[in-house]
C-alpha cells in the first residue's frame, strides 16, 4: 500500500493528514513535504492527523521527530491526533508522547493550539 499526504493551512498551523503506510519507502516523501511547508514563514505549528495511517515503522518515527525538532527550533508546537491503536502503541513505546501532545481529533488539537475561531 502507498501513502497519501494531504497538507492544509489554517492560519499559522499546518495540518498534515497521512493515509496508508509510513515506512522506509514513503518516509522521504513526508519529510520533504513537511519540511518545505514548515520552512514557510506562516507555519508556526503542526497538527499531525493519523486517522487513516494504518502502519508506521521506525522511519516514520524519525520523520516525526525530525519535523518536531525543526518546528521547535522555530518556536512552534506539534500535536498528534486521531491515532489508531497500532500506531498509538508505537508512538507510546518510542516515548514521543513525552514531547508531543495527543488529541482525539483535529478540532481538539487545533483548540489546544488556540487557532479555532
């Protein structure tokens, strides 16, 4: 299965929706697309929606951690939402939830970043 990456801007937040499998075959696509979007001056925060992400390996963890560091260097925040059970378990075991806020849905994540009008 492949990976689809959807990017949406809301004010100063980049919403990244991933569908499919985030692994060593698709990690570079996500890294490049997110990196380019974060470098735009209007992006301060990222919401990573994983509702339709059915698989992720350590390459995916590396992509997320790398973009977190890139965003943090700009003074931004990353939040994760809509995480399915298997991906949630991987994120939990990796310790990423110690640095990333996790929310039930996009609206809650956006509200936590105070960008919902």
